[in-house]
C-alpha cells in the first residue's frame, strides 16, 4: 500500500496520514491537522483509531520519511539529465561518475 503524505512544504507526515494508514478505507474529518481531538469519525463499519495508535503510526511514518532525506537532498543537487548527458559526452563515464559521486558523498545513505 502506498501512502500519499499531506500536501505541505516538505511532505512530512501529519496526523491525517497516520489515520489514513491505519484505516485506509474509512471516512473521517480532521478539523485541525495537529489536534487529534478534532477528529470526526464518519465510518459506521470500522472503529476509529485511538490517539495512541495514531501517534505510534505517525512516529513510524515520520521515521520512514526522515530515513529518506538523503534522496530528497540528492535529487535537488544532481545536475539535470541534459547536463549529465553533456558531462558524459565531454568527460566520459569516469567524469560523469565523479560528478555524481560528489553528490552521493555529500548526502550519504547513513
């Protein structure tokens, strides 16, 4: 199952993401994305998750998101595909590898 994070600047998970991950087919409204007490549960077939279940899932999603920070940082710093092809043409595969390795070294997987 793929979880689509809330649409905000850095795509870090929020309460709504945790609730969707726990109860993907349920209907609900969260009036304040930072306040669990504003949850309105509209699903008569499934019970609402508890606040502790949501917080645990949010921690899990945030940890997974943060573990991929290096990917986002690398993506922002890699040259465009056009620039990479130009690098390959002018400097060969070894020159291109050097360019890419500099970014990979700057943002290691850890």
